[in-house]
C-alpha cells in the first residue's frame, strides 16, 4: 500500500486545512441554514449531529476519498469475512461473528465458526437461567444473589461499563461486583461484603495467564476455602471464561464451568463473547441478546452504507481531519447521563490500545499522527473542571457529547437542565463570544476604557471548537450495543487510514515482563544487580 501522505486526497486536505483554519463555524451556520439537517443522520437508535465541525462539503468529500484510497471498503470486507487482519498474531478479527444474526456462515481457515458461537451463547443463556431460577445452588443449597466478576482490561471494562450503563435494566435480586486491580484493597473490600453461601465468582481471562486476574481469583478461592467449605464446593461457586480451557481446568475449575472463547476475539472487543456472562447474569439474557442485536444493526449499516452516510466512517474521518490536519492530539467523550459515566474509560481502552501505535502494517515508522488521547467524564461535572481549557486554551480538542432524551424514572426538571447543559455547551464551544460582545457587556461597568479592554480580552471565547452530538431516545440495551459497535468501527476505520494493525497490543508486553522480573527481586528470588540503579533503589526502599 502506498504511503498515507502520498495519497492524492491527503495532498488535497493539506491544501484545504489552512483555508478552513481561517473560517469560523459561526459564519458557516449563518451562510447555510440547512447545515444542521445536512450534517445529521440516524441509525440504530442513535441520532448524530455532526454539523458543529470545522468542515465543508469539500473537506468531507476529500476525507471520504482518502478512505477509498486507503482501501477502507476492502478492509471492512476483510474483517467481516474472517481474514487474518491481525497480521502480527496471524489471527482473524471476528467480534462481529459473535453478534451475527444474519444466518450467514463466517469462516476462519475454511471452518464455519457460527455453530460454536451459537453453542457458547446457548451455554450463557442456560447458565443465566439456572442462576436466576435458583436451579443453580450454592454449597448450602441457597440461590446465588451476588456475582463477583474478576478480570482486567477487555475482560473487565466491557462487562463493567455495560452493566453500569444499563442500571435501569439490572435485576433486583442480583448484585454484581467487578474486581480488576491487583491492589489487594479492592478484592479485600468486596470479599468483606459478600456472603460465601450465595456468591458466584466469574473469572474472565482470555489467556488465563494474566497476573492480576489469577491472583485475585486465588485470593477469592483461599477466602472461599477458609469458610468451612470443601474443594468440591468450588464447582458451585467458581466459573471461568477463557480461550485456555486446559489452564482453567488445571487451576481447579470444573470443565463444565468453563465458558470458551475463540482466539479471534480480541480482549477489548470481547464483551460480545462469553466474557459478557456477568452482563447476562446482572441484566438477564434477553437484555444481553438485545445488546448483541444493537451491535449487529450497526455492523449491517457499517458494511453497506456509502461512506458519506456511514456513521462510523463519518466519526472516524472527522477524527482523522482533526488529528492530521488541524493539530488535535486528543479527543474528549462527554456523556450527559450518569449511568454512562464509565463510557470514556471504555472507549479509552478500545481506542488507545488499538491505535496507540506508530509502526505500520509494513513495519515502517509513521511520520504522521495516529491514535489520539481519549479522555473525558460526566458532562456537567466536567463543566466545572476541564471545560475551561477546552473553551479558552489554544489546544484544539474535538469532543463527542452523548445524551439520552429520556431516562427511566427521571425527574423532568433535572433532565431538562441536563439537556440544556449539554446542548448549551455544544453551542458555546461552537459560537464562542467575541471581544466586541464582551466589551459591550462591560459598557456600564464603571471601568475605564483600558480596564474594559483588558477584561474583555479575558472574557473573549474564541469558539470554533468542534463537537459531535449523539442523542438517543433512551439508552436501552439495543442502543448501547449499537453505540459500542459504532466506536469499535470508528477505531477500525482510523487504523485503516493510518495503516496500523488495530488488533495487537505489543506495547503492554514489556511492562508485564519487567514487572515479573521485579517481583522476583522483591521476593528475593533474583539478584537486584540486574536492574538499573533507580529500580534497585526503589525495590530496596520497598523491601527494607
Ligand atoms: O492489556 C493487555 C491485555 O492483553 C488486554 O488486551 C486484555 O483484555 C487484558 O490484557 C486481559 O487479558 P486476559 O483476558 O488474557 O486476562
């Protein structure tokens, strides 16, 4: 594939960028009263208004040409058809097969994976039903009413954020805890609150070799066995989700309690697999299935819609525009919905672990920007914190606002205020406030002309800050599934433009290896001398 910066559309976009930098969105809106309507679309219960972006029709045309020139159509087809697009690990990338309700087969190495997808989903359903009905009993014959889900990274964030985001759909009779960190404070606190007779531990680890997850599970197991229980009782209280069934069984899990997953499911794309078991247990299988259906709808849209009407492609290419042509280094997600407060952290892992890379598929080092820093938090809280920087610093930060128009059991006054904050902030970021307007406000302030000018300078809001606004009627399971798939596909598109493999994560490996070496030094199994002097000093300080 030719170098990104040699693409024709890249050169066109480079020419357009300085022209657009001189334009203000305020004027774009004034000159075109169809702008909002033209730059909006709806799919899978998600309405996207992308009119508050620093783009023109010409810019969008070139962005979509760039996508074509980078082989996006072929890349999408390759992913959905099971090609080994994760080249460094020689693996297919098929999280989409886990939510494939099309009845079409999906082949990996000539083998249709759909029957095994269905078998595992049926197993998740059957187990969920047996827990909810009380058929699955703890060692003293009581029903399960508490789930402790242990995992980390993709084996944790998806289930946690989905369960949290769908709080209005959670079952009354099941409490769920998620433990990830190896910091013993967390598992200790959770174990202190749960009842050994009615608690089920779900251990989720694709590799079954992740330090944090193994240790937290061992701690949970030791705690369980310290409660007058026997080894045989473990089968009633511990289940595992893993692609390494052998290791799970060797660890002590009963074989029938291990939910398999395939190696073609990437960790940060795995909530759709049996990794979603805690979601099914917390919400009910019907809601888990609805999440998959919502994602499937987005998958269908992504594969078939022309780029200019394709929501993931539009979001991704706007991101490319800001990252590569308008100087942005980060992208903020601002949910105006308390239950969706964890979504920025979820997308942070999804996006930054996927596209936080600077080596292309050809093994070359890039000389252009790649994955941005993804960050953000609950909308109104952020307004009293970091929004100041977005409004008035000279760092360009594109943002996504996320807002549900209705919320179950919501007080209208609160929700009206929430909406007004969300829409009002998007408006303020776009239009800003001119120096002249600020000066006018100070007319009767009693200040001298010079003082007025200085103060007006401080109060001036440049505006022209881009944002997308994503509005859903209600964040129900289906809409959440579509929303997550939307961001997954955005990542694929951007990875394709930048020529990256979005599906490996070699950057996390070195830290794991060195961490294990340091542990050996801390535990006295290895000499300190092999470490640098700073690391030696820190270990000595810790151990003495
Ligand atoms: O952070 C690295 C990573 O490999 C993620 O990709 C993965 O989701 C996480 O660790 C946990 O891995 P596992 O599911 O194998 O325990």
